[in-house]
């Protein structure tokens, strides 16, 4: 196979890996009734005038399946952390006892579980669309190689490889989504 086509395949694979990682991250943010410090990813706290990630200003632990414990490194950060969690609107009310902030994850109702499964499916579809767009871009780049002396047969072979890779990555997205759906529906 032509080196230029191999380069395009490697680029497409690296981009698809990033897309899968992003999809996994987004699926992790969907809470499944169990406490997970990943639910707090993306929450920024006002730390002396600059937005800082929650994990950089506090220790995050899960002492049991329904509780997240947020223990700030500095006691005066309790109120800003509590405010940031409330503003993040993650569906959990923080309980500040003056030392730590407890986040009790409520059990999910059947209706809420079904809503979360819809969210999981939407996120998985976004992942599949991203992978397909990467395939389209890779195929366009491979077709442009014709002007650089790459034969039609090599271009067809390259496009076939891109399709195989696309199928593989869509299966990965589906597996992640399936696992998350199962996690959400488990009582």
C-alpha cells in the first residue's frame, strides 16, 4: 500500500481514537444512580478569581455507592465549591457541614432511567456521526492523492481500509453505549 495512503489511515485512526475517548467521557457524565466522582468533571470553582477544576481544590471520594464526599484543601473554599456544584445543575443538592460537602445521589425512578437511556442513545449517535464524518474526510483526502501519482486501485484499497476501520469504531461506540445503558437500567 502507498505510504501516502498509510499516512491518511493513521491520521483517521488517531482521530477516531479521540472521538471514542470523547464519547466515553460524555457517557461517563450521565449518572446511573451510583455515585461517581466523574459526575463532577467539568465543574469549575472560583479559586481566588480564576476558574479552577473542582478536583484541583478539593479531594473527591465515594465512601459508598450513593455518596460523593468533597473535602476542600482550604476551609474557606467550602462556600465557593457549594455554589459551583449548585450552578452546575447536576441534579444533586450539596450538603455543607462546615468541614466537607456531601452529595447524596438519589435513586433513579423508572421514568428517569428511560430518559437517561435516551441520553445515552443520543450520545452514542453523536459518536457514530463523528466517526462517519472522519471516514468522509479520510476518503476525500485519499481521493485527492490521485493527483500525486497514486493509482485508482490503491485509492480503492485505501477507501476499503477506511470503511473497515469505520465499522470497527462504530462497534466500539455501540459497545460503550450498550454497557452504559445496562448500567443505567440496573436497579
